[in-house]
C-alpha cells in the first residue's frame, strides 16, 4: 500500500545518468536514481566509492561532469545562485565532522540558517534554537560555548539540530555515526528515526555502519568504486530493502555487510591506486 | 640501424586464412627484445624530449587554468559586492581585524623605515653639503613608495596569510560547503567582507605608515643628526606635492585588492590536511607580495607619465 502511495507521486529527487570525474579519476559513472517522498535511503559502499560525492552533487555542491539532478522537478545544476540558495532552504545537510563554524558559538551556529533567510525576531530565533537543541538532547547552557569545547558526539548533534532548524524536506546525513561510541551511534540512529517520524521528511544516509543501515533504512543502495568495475558494469550493485540485502547472493555485497576482508588486502596490494 | 622487424609473433597480424600481414601494426615501435641498442637509445631520447615538452606544456596549461579560475573568482566577488552588501556585523569584524589590529605593526614599520632612510642617506648628502635636502628625499620616498609598499607587505603577511589559513581550514573542514548547503553564498559571505575591509583599510594604514615614517625621519634628522628644522621642512614642502601623496594612496588601494583576492583564492582552493593549509597561507603571502611588486612597477610607470604631464620640469632637489 505504501508502495502505491509512493508511485502515485512524483519522486522528490531524480538523478539522471550522472557522471562525476575529478581530473582523470572517475568517481561516479552513469548513476540513475529516483527517490520518492518520505523514503529513507541508505547509501552503502566502501570508502572512496563516491557515496558522498553522489550526495553532494544532489544538492549542487559538486558539479557533475555530465547528467542532471532534479529536485522536485527543478534541475539543480541549471539554477542561478539566488534560486539555488532559495531551494537549499528545503535541504538539511549533516556533515561528517559536523562542519560547525568555529568562529561562532553553538547558538549562532544553529541559528545561522534562520538568520540567513527567515525574518524572525531575536526572541523567536532563541526559542527555536533552544527547542531544537533540546530535541537532540543538549542543555540550554551549550549555546554560549564554541564548537571546540564540545565532544564529537555533541558536535554531531549540534550539526543535526542546525540541519533540522528550517524544517527541511530532504535531510542528508554524511556518515552520521562515524567516530562515535556504540551508544552515541545508537542515539544518532534514534534521532534519525525520530526526525523522520515527527515530520514526513525524505532522508539520504551515507554510512559504513551496518547497524545504522539496518535500523533506519527503507531502502539500501550499495555503490562500488568505478575503478574496480569493468566499463559496462553498473556502479550501483544493490538496490533493495534490508531483508533483501541480507539474502543477496552477490559476493561483493555479502562481503561488505558481513565485514569480511577476504582477498581484499591482496587486491589492494596488487592494484596501484 | 633502424630495423622494423618483429622477432616474436606478436607484431604479425594474421588474416583468417593464416597469411601473415607484415607492417599491419607499423605504428608500434620495435619491441625491446628485437630492437638493437641503437634504436632503444634513440627511443629513450625521444621520450625524454617528449616528457620535457609535455612537462612544460602542462605547466603552461595549469598556469592558464589557474589564471582563468582566479579571474572567475574575482568576477564573482565583484558581482556579489555590487548586488548585496554583507551584514554589518561581519563587515565590522573584518574591518577591525584588517585595520585596527594592524595599526600598531604598520606604525612601527613606518617609524623605523623613516629613521633608517635618514641614517642611510645622511652621509652622502652631507658630503655634498645638501643635508637639509634630506627632508625632501625621506618624505618623498616614504609617501610615494615605501609607505604604501611596506604597509601592503605587512598587511599581506599579517592579514593575507591568516585569511588564507582561516578560509583554508574552513574549506578542509567542510565549513564552506556547509555555508553553501544552508543557502549562503560563500563568496558573498566570506570573500566580499574581507575584500572590502582590505580595500578600505589599506589607504588608512598607508596614511599611518606615511605619518609615522615622516615623524621617524624628522626625529632622527632633527633631533639626532641636528639638521635645521626650518630647512628640513622647507625642502620637504618644495619637493613633495599632493600628487605624490595621491600616488601612494592610489597604489595602496590596488595592493589591498590584490592581497584580499589572492589570499581568499588561496584559501578557497586549499588542499586537504595541515600541509594544504600551511601551503595556502605561505603562497597567499608569496603571491600577494609578487602582485604588490608588479602592480607597484606598472602603476608607478603609468602614474609617472601623468605626473610629468602636470609638472613637465619635475621636482628638483637643488
């Protein structure tokens, strides 16, 4: 039934034939992807396979070599700066290392998108910042601190609060649990799920963490680095649900989800990349 | 000794009938095993030339690409500067950082340069009995050349490299991406205020350097070398015109623009890691300084020709 609901609507994000090359290095090759509204998509894959680049080109931070990305029927890479920055109000991006502005306090960081676009009074801004921070489990006193004074987990939660403050339609998480202890990782997973439950957002999660993937995903996509594939092989080696990935027969997928090195070290030694 | 004859079968292409076609792959060079030493040597030589040429080629190409990239960057900064001014808060912070914080170091440099000029030129001038002309020489040099150039150099070292390091760190830690992701244009938010701060603060700093240099020169000449005050200033007034002061300040605006653009560009194009940030800040200073020297020479030539249009006989020390 949910499936039917998805199909009836236009997808929120549509990636057509996207390729990204940096110099001589091909990172993404002919990627086609469409994400319906409300879905949580987890992008899996080993380091350097282009997960983050795919996500960044979805919001126009990386210019593709060829292909196009549509967000709600607007071609992201054709928009001018002003239209693009307006469109970006509808995105939230949680960066890998939070990317908080270290010249500002936590309060100013979380309020940044509001100040940038909204016409809110100082009092309203303060209220919204405090409520977002308490949602991610941070005390009020934190707003006067600088990012350098916080732990990694706290910074990540501040990053999440900042991404959520404009009530975005699409939230992207870049390795949300990397570098955190297991409990804090699970806190972040809970926050991802809760955010999704509270408002009907679409999410893209880039991760290596199978626990995160199993917990939050509606759909899992696995990428393979372009340089490890032959020219005609598709780069997306898996696209399906959590239960499907567990029963997937592909050796490369199994290797990844079970975390087995196999012959990988030998391959790495043999390859010159 | 050229011998294009394959020794093993891999250079012979066969048609389906089994008949060998010689020379079907004649674009391929003889392989090592079959080629005589002569050919091998020749080959390597050609390779060396080709390598050198492509090396030079890629240097030129990279240079042109970087120049184009820099031009686009500067163009975008101008466009953003004209479309919307940054918030007052960011402007004031940057103006303070560039102007007020550099004041002390610029003043110190100016004072010492004024005194050093007096020390260095006094002996020669006294030999020909023209020590009262020192005022003209010191003040002219300061106002026209050393004041603006040294203020700009100090600014490039103090502000330029710190800008490059700061923006470079922001690039490396994805803060610049975060700005874009939240709908703020990084050039508008980061580069424009820094550019404006350099543009408007550097003439003020130049005035400061000029003033302190003049004061330092006066102090050393009059109080230590015992040159007559009246003649010192009389000769200065005769020799240094308003146009000279204008030349210095006019040049300084270009220096400021160059420092801001070069440093911000280096910061924005910072490569990952501590090394990248370090390199960005070093090259911000080096390139800014080179730009300052270039601009100084060419503006000097251009402004001199204007000067001689107005004062055809020029200023005379005698």
